[in-house]
């Protein structure tokens, strides 16, 4: 689990400001600016590795719901043209 304070820290590092406009840093740029990502991601990796079957089922259901949400928000696939697959 990534706690609220960690989520906020990651979110703060994702914000960019260029020519007075705010934006969101890409994943590659995020990795370049954060250095060792293990510090950030080790707790999440550990939690995911230790999920029991009910936890995996809930995570799979969540992933399906997120795919449904993306498909509902972008039915014409203008923002995300890739085909989304369900786990």
C-alpha cells in the first residue's frame, strides 16, 4: 500500500512548470528526477508480492473497473488509442 503522504510526495514530483504553465511529468522523466525508485516502490512491490488469493481477486476486479472507466470516459479512443486488456 502506498500511504497518503507517499502518494502526495510522488504527485508533487510529477508536477512540472514550464513557461508559467503546469503540467505532468512523464514516467521516464519521473524516474530520471527521483533517482532510486526502489525507495518509493519497494513497499508497494512487497505488498503486491504478498497478496493472498482474495487480494489478487480484488486487485483484478479493480483493474477491470478501471478499464471500464477509461472506456466510458474515452469511447472514441482519442486520448488512449491502445486496446485495453483485462487481467
